[in-house]
């Protein structure tokens, strides 16, 4: 158990809908990262937050957004969902913004868009 | 951008065998991690190893940063070792952040 929690574990929804994925980092970690794992793109970095502020963006679509709250949990919002958004979404956390000592991954949320 | 290549792409072992997985990266990195993704999809941290050698039970890893490669050794393999092994490297962005770039993984199947 990495100490990173994600909810829900599974999500099935229809095209055009909006969903919210939730992540709680390890105790004491200030930085949260979101990654997407799909069959065709592999594991890709989406976005990072550090102590409530956006720190870096990767290949994140404009339909997707995220935020980190004062208690350091983070939410990833996916809207106008398409079939291609079906993937495993991981949250990771690290102590610092520079991942000193590494990033620790949650169990993931499996999103299926039908 | 930085490229991360893993070899072999697939590996089938008999229980009890040893194996070596390799990760090559194309540029200097400040972070390197090995993960095991089990059949249920969970990504399990194996090693944080930007340089040097570490051991944890039947697993060990070595990173030679100057030559831009890392090796993961699995000894006396067990069926529970099956899954995908990922190497991921971390690069700084403006000195303030560090995203992980993942390789394509090695799919390991350990047969009883």
C-alpha cells in the first residue's frame, strides 16, 4: 500500500458526460501528479500540483481540468467524454515538487466511456 | 524529448529462473524509478534509483547514470512476479518540477 488513495476504483459512463476523479496523497506529501494509461499511448503525464498551485502541464486535453485543495487532496475533472478517454487514471504524490525520493502511485481509477 | 527504451519487450520464464530487464534513456535524468504493474493494474514502487545499486529481497537494481542505463534483476522468479515492469525517468522542468516519463514496459510471464 503506497498510502495514496483514489476514488472511485471503477467508473462507467456515457459519451458527453462529465466525471470527477479524486485523489488523496500520502501523509506529508505536498505534490500531486495525474497520469493517464491507455492502450495506444501508454503511461503519460497529465498535470502536477504543488501545495495547491499548478506546477506543470503535460499532454492534458482542454476538456480536462484539475485542482488541489487546501487539505492537499486533488480532483481531476473530465468533461465532454469521448470513447478515447477510456483509460486507467493514476494519481501519484511526492514529498516535494521535484520528486526527491520518488513518486508514489495510487491504485488508479479505471474509466470506461460507452 | 527524452526517450526511454526497455528490453526485452516480452519475457517468459519458468518458476525459479533469474532474469535481467534493461532500461536505456537518451539524456541525463535526476530521477529513475522501477515499477511493477500487477495483473489488477496496480503500479507498485520497486526502486527509486537515480544512481547506484539497491536490493530488496529477490529484486535488485543498478543504475549507471553516466552511461544512461538501468538494470532490474529478478532472482528465483515466482508466479506472483508476473506483470509489466516499467522504468520511468524524471526530468526537471525549469528546476521546479519533475514529471516521470515511462518506458513501454517489459511484459513478464512466470510459468509454474
